[in-house]
């Protein structure tokens, strides 16, 4: 399993060389996206990641720094089919699942795509799914389970949660993607025993999360920080040193293009 951070930045103002949140997971000859920030289509294509192998896209929540690149990513799938006959043949009758907490956002994206060119007529099909707690996807050796968190608060009675953490299981490995969350207690039970955990720092300090992991005795293989907030963006080396002082080499800070093998 290969995991590539396409965008490592949170929803700040534009930062040089640091784009908003998106991760690509390659396993079993298929590609999966976790969030689709502004750079998802551009970085994955130029990074040699085979977009034509996309099986599913999973959005933790629909804030712009996690969805801003979704229209372009989906548009690029179609464009590749129109300019490359081999890719068109490969993707013919292919189904790409798109999982979001709020399907009205998918409807808006599709309205944008249909207004762009060719009414977004494709040789493949997009299959939207509304995220809820539980197993969202379990196909071809790739399993993703969603757990709600409280980044967007507690919904009114009868209304769904709109922000999620993802646990991916593939090739005998377990990887957690925190998405944005309010408190580590929300996601701690799903972290235990993971081979790798991606934790956001847009709403937390890395050193603080490292200390809490240590205090709670949570056993994970590797901790990767992403979705960086201003503390890290303004003092990358200083914040990295502070976090390493707590967890040592068990943790690392991602940058755009960081790649990990499991």
C-alpha cells in the first residue's frame, strides 16, 4: 500500500508550496482518494498516480479545504478519456464511488461539471453515497469504516453527523485518517493498533497531540501529521522538534508530495 499526501495544508490563506488537504491511497491495483482539496487532480496526475484506476473518493466533511479540488478531479477523469483512447477503453463502464456526508454538495459539483463542457458525458459512471457511521466501502481487499466526530458539532435531533474519521484496512494493515476533529477522545478508540495514523494539526498542536497519545498509552506504529495549521506553517522546524521531543521518530510531519509505504 502506497499513501501519498497530495495536499498537507489546512484551510488557511494560500501558502507557497502547500496545498489543501488530499491524500491518495494505492493498493491492489486501485486508487482511492481521502478528501479532495484544491490540488488533488493536479498533484496526483503530475505525480504519476494513475487516476484511471480510481475506485472511490471519500470526503471527511464538506468544508472547502477538503472539497475544493473535487470538481477538477472529476473533470480531469473525463478529460483523460477524451484525449487518451487507451484510458477511455480502460475506464469504459467503470464505476467510481463518491462518498460524502452531504449529497447536496455532490449535486452542486455535478451542476458545475455539466455546465463546463459536453454535459459531463462520460464512458464511466459516478456513484454517489451518503456517509454515515459504519462500513462505507468493502471491496477488492479495501475496507473503509467511518466514525463520526464533533468537528462540526452535535447535530439536531434526527439530523446526521456531517464530519467523519476514516479507518482504512488493506493488505493486512490499518491506517486511520482523522479528518478534522474536536478532541482526541473522539477518535482514540479507532487508533489503537493502527500501523499508521494521520492526525490533523489545523485545530491542534502536534506536540500537544503527541503528549496526549503518550499519556493515553495509545499504541500505533507511525504518526503522520497533516492538514497543518499556522503554527507549523510559520515554524515547521520548531514545531517538528517540539513534537519529536515527545514521541521521537515514531512521528513525522508530511509535506505536499510525502509518500509512505506499508
